[in-house]
């Protein structure tokens, strides 16, 4: 740099001003510390400063709302916005208004220093939305954890692009919410958002669902039908559970991504496509690639910008905020208005949440019905979580299958008190358990008796005899 850059640091917290000023001064910059928006605007109007670092909440102004005013005076001046209001909306508003970067508080001072270096060296293109559209403050992506802050910043950077995005994460983490945010607040928001879950469509129908089909293309195709690509034209196509897509359909999707055109099933003409693709999966695609179930070239086409959503157990500090959000949402659905006690929130934070955010929402809805008082007690939360944990327990744990059988037998003896069968109860119970066990094992092994015998730990001849004695039909995968 030919001159010593001057940085305008605006924050009403004197301790933050001091730390930032000392750090950037040691780095070699001139720093002008300021405590309010009016002081900042005076320096901007005087032509001072090569970079602005400003808090969002100032005593006399909103730092984000000041950005368009600053840009009107100094269009090329880069602005870094800081905020303790660490939500997705803050990150997106900062990007929309034209901030070079958004930094959530508390921040790493070294990260800020590196960001300043980048901001002063690069030419940043502004992304201010001049049409004045406002953002919805009720977007249900909740969380202030560091992992969620990274996701917010990535979403904000993608708002004015058409880059393909691959969202990964366990089931129930909120992958579709992220896809909706990319569409609803991006430049295609006035156009359709179309979603297709690959796991929910029969594999032989996926291509016709995606690309449409011509009349007579296959049995039952009595008229021409538009596919999801045509329905999403100009907008966003969200391909959920992309890992379940058949290889043939993957090949056709790759062509669309490479050439921007497709043809209907049974059709010959090429149709131009202007669609932004957002894909999601809970699978490990690298594993599917190694198994030959997913095309590597398609993976690279989809994985232009990856967004990995962490499971709820890895962001436990977000749980109380999410839980209270779902309680408010329940009220909107005409369910009782309930609140969580502090101890109840602590119980929620100690659970591992195998079903992630979706499981938490379901529990909150259930608690609004079960709780007698307005404040949900910790005992009820603990009880409901324990019931869920028991229902999900592996069969090797105490209370698994053994517990289920015990509960069944207790009910049986109570119902038949005084009139139990004279003989044969043991064989009857064993038979009732044995038949579904063998039948379902045959289902799981596709009717392969050798494999089923190995899984069950039985001799193959023994298994054959049991299949015959229990009258199990294995013609259609194990079940009659």
C-alpha cells in the first residue's frame, strides 16, 4: 500500500473500541475510534477513512441502515458490520445493504484483523438491493452458535448469485429451510420454488417427474406432462435426498448442469433451462461414489458451494431458543400457550436429539398438550424424553425387545386373569415372536435364506423347517 490506511471504528462500547484500535494500530493502520453514527457520518462527508468498521446498534442510529447513506456519498468505501444480534436476518441484511462483510459478536480479534487486510486489498462489488425490498423477520432458521453463524454468512454471500449449492446434514436438521432461504431472499425470489424428494418417488418415475414426459412415452402416459424443471423455470429447483437418485437420472441431470438444457421422457427436442439448483442429502456422497452409486462428475457439479448443517447435539446452546420458537409457533397453530422453566431447558440440553430439530419441534407440540400448568415443568420434559429414548433403544439394551415383551405379557395376564390357558402358553408366545423375527429378517435379506440364516445364527436346514412350520411365504420378500 502506498499510504497508511485509515480505519473508522464505530462502536458505543469503549472496551471494544479500545481493543480494535490497539490491534489495528499495531498492525500498521491509522485508526479513528468513534462512539456514534453522527460522528461517523461527519468523517464520511469529510472524505476520511479507507475502511469502516461499525456496530449495528449505535446510540443514535442503526449501522445497517447507515450503509446506503455511506454508499451514496462514497460508493467504493468498504464497510464491515459487527453485531451481537447474531441471526440469519442480520447477516442477510448486512449483505443486502452493501456491507463487505458481517462479523458476529463476540468475534476473534485476529479474524477481524485478517478481514481488514482482505477488505483493503480486494475490490469488493456492492450488493445493495436498491428496490427497497424488506426481509421477513420470522424466517425459522434459529441459532446463535458459531456453526450457525458460518451458515448465515454463507447464505448472505449467495443471495445475489446463481451458484449451485449442496446442503448436507442429518435428517431433521433443516436442510429445506436453508434451501428456502436461498430462494426466498435471493434474486430469483419472485419466481417458483419447486421441491422434489428423491427418496419419496419410485425410482422408475424420477426422470419423468424431473423432466416431464410426452403422450405415449410409457404405459399410462395419456397426455403430455411438464416436469419439475419446467415448473421451476426462472426459479429454484430443490432436489432433496439427491443421494437416492438413480444413476440414469443422474446422467440426465448432469447434462442439464453442463449444457443448460434437457429433453422430456419420450421427447426429442432440447428444452433450454434457466433454473438454480440446490441439492441436499443426509448420505455420505463420497461413500456412494466409491460404491459406484453416485457419479463423481455430478458431485463436483453440485458441490460448487457446500453448506454442512450440524446436528442439534453439536449446537446445544441453540436448543432453548429453538424450543421457545416452536412453543410460539404452536400458539399460532391454536395450541395452548406454554413456557419452559429454566430447569426444563437444561433437561432439553442434556438429550442427544437423534431426530434433530424436527424431533425438538414435535416434542414442543406434545408438551403444549400434556402440560397442565402454563409453565412446563422439568419432570414432564424428563419423562417425555425418557419415553422417546426407550422407544429408540437398540434391542441389545435393557428395556428393548425384552421390555416390550414384558409389557405385552403384563397386559395379557391382566386381561386373562382367572382364565389362563391350561397348557401351551410358552410355545404360543415363542411362536408369536419367532414368526415376525424370521419374516422380517427374510424381508431385510431380500428372501435370501442363506443370508437370513447367517443373520439369525441358525442352521440353514433349521431355518427352512421353521419357514415351513410357521407357514412363512418368502415369494415376495418374506411376508405373506
